C-alpha cells in the first residue's frame, strides 16, 4: 500500500484558499457513483504487461467502498480499458509513441476476449453494478465511453474515483469529471500507481484543483452518516 504524504504546504494553500481542506462536507448516495478504473488482469495479474503489484493491494478497499455505496443506494461502475484492433476511432498513436514496444503489448492484452481485459477475480462485482468499456485514459473524454450519459440518466452528480493507474487513467477521469461539474472524491488508499512519488503528486494536485482527497475509512463514514440522516428524516 502506498505511503500517503501530501505536503503541508499543499494543505495550507487549500485552507487559505477556501477555508478548509475538503470542499464537500457530505454526499447523497442516491446521486453518487463509484468509478473503479482499470482493475483488470492486464494491470493486476502476475506476468501481465501492465502489472502493478500495488493495484492488487487496493482491491479490499475498493470492495469496501462498493459495498457501502450499494447499501446506501448508490451506483457502482467498473471501467475496463479496452483496445479494439482495426478500429480507426481507437488507434492510440500517441500512447504507443510514449510507451514504445511495451504499449503495443499492453494494447494486445486489453482486447475484449483476452484474459488481460477481464476484471480481476479479487473484485466483488454484483449484478446491479455496471461494467463499462473505455478506449482512452479518461472515461469521460469525448469518444472514450458512454459513461457521462449513463451517469446523467441516473441523476448522478458525485463520483468517487478509485483504481489504477493513479496518475494516468484515474487522474485523467477525475479531472474531466470536475470539468463536467461532478463533485469528485479521490480515494487516497484505493488508487494505485507505480511509485509513492507519482501517487502523492496526483493526490496533491487533486486536492488543490479537482477533488476532495479522502481515504477509504473517511468515504465509508460519509456514506454511513448520510444513511443516518436519511433514517432521521423518515
């Protein structure tokens, strides 16, 4: 598991700018979706091209949040990074340039029907969850998936971002979510990167500009508190 270290000067800047570290004091589970990004065999199974051991370590926390949100009436969405050979809308030219030969191997592993494309067996996926394929780092950029439309149809205005890689697909999706006016929660111990340094750099940037950064316990506490308020109203 990553050693979380958000610099004090980042926390101080956030407080000076808006009066507190967090922006969102609560959440409405009925209008909230958990986005679980790319926790597929291609990134989690030993020997796969994109294997991140740290991604296996966050599965328990992701499952905890998913269970709590389902129980509170929210939506869980499992996103799968997908490469369609021969699809001119999905050529990934820049990705292959930046990732050299390794990128081509990862693309091949993420073709539907390949073991690398499937969600990892450690994940507790339920029938009421949604499974959505995406073709770009961000699930919300134009042409990547129909995630935004799905969320809008359900009246979702809040997303909880988890998955891998912290500073690539997770950060890209969280940035676009904020720019589409979603309230974004980025979970510090339910995202996984190659290194602590990369992980913490994203957490700092998220906290300052794009999302509330909380850990799994804090997210689950928010969901429980919302459930208690609902029972009191009833």
